[in-house]
């Protein structure tokens, strides 16, 4: 929610963004930012929502080290199937738990970077 709130604040502080981006929800309770011209939107999806079915072209998944499971990541990955040029960012602070979802993705990223496996 922090990233989304920052995005809302950017829209609020920029007259050029404010004239292009439509906010849904009341002040301080926004739940969607939309650029209707491109049929694009930005909305937060919490790990506890139990949602399925988003079909993102772009997903930003924050604080991976706090995720109890890879449910949200897998949901976003599944939603990108059949779409071209999708992009998923996973960002986090460092954690200490080597049995976490975060550590699994860290190890995977290291293997891709060193060329021992191909991301696919």
C-alpha cells in the first residue's frame, strides 16, 4: 500500500498528472488510479486479498522478505501468461530467513545472472 499511496501523492502534487489520471475512491481512501486513454490502471493488491485473476502487463511486488508464501507472485506470474512484453519487479529489503520465499527468488536470480540457468 505504501507504493500506491506514494503514487496517489505524485498525482496530487502534479497538475499534469492530475489532468490525465483519474482516481477512484475518496480523499485518503483511493483504491485505483486510471489512465483511461490507454485503458491502464494501477491498484494495490494485498497478499491477504485471496484474489485471483489479475492480468497485469506490469506488476511491482514489494517487501518479498515479508511474504509468508509465494501466492501473490505465482498469481501475478499466472496472470501474465498469454500477454506479450510483461514485466514483474520484485523488490525488498534484505531478510535473514534462508527458508523464505525471498531467499528462493534470490537464489534463482543469482543462477540466472551467472548463466547456470535460463529464465523462462
